[in-house]
C-alpha cells in the first residue's frame, strides 16, 4: 500500500537529482557545497523514517550550516529570450496543457479514490490520497512536457536544478518551521503566553471576550506561523470556558470566526514560510516581506470584520 | 517564562535579518533548553519533526515540468494570451484569478493554484503582460515587483478565505475535534456557514484593492 514513506521517497527524487547535477558540475564554484545540501535533504526525505532521529537531526544541522555559509550556486544554461519567443509561437496554447495536467490529475485522483481503494484493492493509505495524487500529477505533467517539447537529454534535470537553485534554501524552511512548532508545543510556549494574557484583563463582556479571542488568535498565529497550532491553545484557554460556556456564544460561530482571525495572522507572518517567504523566492522578489506588505491591509480589515461579526452576531441578546 | 526565549530569538532574528534557517535553529535550541532538554535531545527532536513534516516537500515535484515549460516559452505564451485581451487589465486579471481560486477552494479543490505551479509560470506573467500593454512600455522594476507580490497575495487570500466554506477541510475537522474534547458538539455545515460572511468580505475588500491597483498603475 502506498503510504507516507513511499511518498517521501518520491519527493526525495527531486533534491537527489539536483544534488547529482551539482556533483557532476565539477568546474563550477561551490559545487560540492550545493551537492551536499541537496543530498542531505534527499536523504532525510527518502531514508529519514529508517534512520535514527539523531542522524536526521545532524543532517538538518549540516544543511543549516551549509545554507548559512551561502549556497550561491553557479548558474545553469537555459533557453534565451528569442528562442523562448520562437518556441511560444510554435507550441502556442498547447504549452498550458502539461501545466494544467498537474492540478487536474491531483483533483481527479483525489475524487476517484476517496478511500484509496481501486476495485476493492487497498492501493493508497486513505489519509495520503491527495499527496499520492499530487505525485502522480507531477509525474504525468513531466511526461507530457517532455513529449510536447522534446528537449535534449538531461534537460529536465538541468531545468529542475535551475528552479531549485533559484528558490534555494527557502525550500526546506517550511519543514524547519514545522519542527520549531513541535518544539514550541513541547516546551509549552503557548500555555505560558495564554496564562499571561488571562491574568491581565477582565473578560466579562462579548466585546472584550471577542477582542481577546480574535486578536489572540491572530497574534499566536503570527508567533507560531500556523493557525492550526494557535487554535487549540486559545480555544481551550478562552474560547470554550469564556465565550461559549460563560457568555453563551454560538459554538460554531465562535470557532469559525476564531479560526478565520487566525488566518488573518497567517497573512502577516514570515513564520508561515510556504505562504509568505517561498513565493518571495519563487517570484524573484528583492524584499523578503514584499508579499506580507501587500497582504497586510486586507488581513487587518478582515481581522476587524471577524471580531465585529463575533461581537455582534455570536451572542444571544447581542453585545453588551 | 524562559521558554519564551525562542519567540524573542525569532522576532529579533527576523528583524536583524539573520539567516532564517539559523534563527529557527537557535530558537528551537533555546526553547527546548529552557524546557529542560539537552542539546543531543534537541537535535533528535528536530530530526524527527523535520522527517515527520516531509509531506511538505511533495509540492516541489512540480518543478521539473514547470522548468521544461518555462524553457519552452510558457511565460511568454501566458503574456501573449493576455495581451490580446484588451479589457484584461492587471487588476482584472488578478481579480479573475481570485474568483477562480476562491470558488475552487470553497468546493474543496485547493490543489488548483499555488505559487510554483500556477502563479510563477502563468498568473504573474499574465499580470505583467497586461500592465505592460496598458502602459505601452516595459515595466520599471519596482512596478514589476509589486505586481508579482500581488499575484502571490491573491493566491493566499483567496485560498484562506475560500477553503473554510468547504465542510471537509482540515480546519473544520480540527475545530470539531477540539470542541468535542470539551463536550461541545458542532455540525461541520454550521461551521462552514459561519465562514461565508468572511469569504464575501475578503472578496469585496481585496477586490476593491485590486481594482484600485489599476488606477494607481495608469497614473
């Protein structure tokens, strides 16, 4: 049965190919440093579940050290602007097909095998169907792109390295932040902050309770980088005992608007790396906070909206 | 209180522009040490958590196909398509993508979109192409950067405030599970209904900003 381990091995193929490409690029400066960085990443993805935790941790620290030294990979050749314009005229709208195959196969696979079973056969772990479909979608998109554009041998690895090098170390940042989130939870960071806030203000009206819960969800999400990590802490500390039990707020409204206030925080924090930092690298932006700056006005207005909706609509007898 | 040292390191580190991977590692060591874990235990904890989160790396598998298509002129093609549509201004292209992404997410189709498979090769070139045609000149670098940041922001905002309208999304399952722990039962449909006002507010607020963007570009 296809589970997370097999999916991890599939995910390891990309950094492994990039590491090999760097290792064989012997004339380029820092080729071993880059090969080691992507090689270590590939090992944690593919072999991580069978290695001792300490070895995986050592590999992660080695990646941190190499990235801090500076990867600064040598550029690889790709097509020039005139060639691309000529290619675009030749293939036209057909170029969109492989790009759209990825989401279409992912959706199709997720919808066709909801329980991971094909004709009574347990093919995919039901919890990992979307990820398995994503792997299949990426493979099919690659085959279609190769068949359409018929590039010289080795071009796929070369182009993969160009994009991976272009994005660089932010590729591993989401996993580092997930690890940090786990350590914060273990150390009880959330509970310490929640306890501090509870001691500061008297929370006895819908307005104050909504403000504390909504702002708290946004602030905790900014610190932890993930509304899913903030939600249990805030909801168990204030949401259920005060907004729901003491003030009789509607549970569905309190929880939904609390989570959505957390999402406003996600739009404001570099800790949510895959939403706010990875696109900075993928789109070659100079300012590390460029995406957050654009999102901030919408995020703040929506936070006000959520807190107002909570105060005005969620409590019997209205706000007092 | 010492467990908060990790949070302080994160805030200072990001503010002082220290390498983010180094900041995150230092914060992990500080908070774990304050909670009584030795250095070797912290390294093992980081290793285990990093491997447990390896599902996050699957999305990068799109890169080889996207790279091949970019080499073959996908971005130029996206730009050319939009330049033929006279009424497609930069703000309207962004708003169109917002509507598509939010509607798909509300139906549970969150896979339709993303910064690497969709924004970089297709949406951003379309937005830049529309702005270039309307300005009748190559874009200056600051404008190009601003438009790209807008394209990334649309992908995020439309996803976040669309997906909660779908009853089987992860956040609604989490809400149910946490409230259930405290003996409070909610129906997924009720939670999803409470996400609709914010979804509409997000569309109105961000849509208005996108249409204003066209006016600032034409000046």
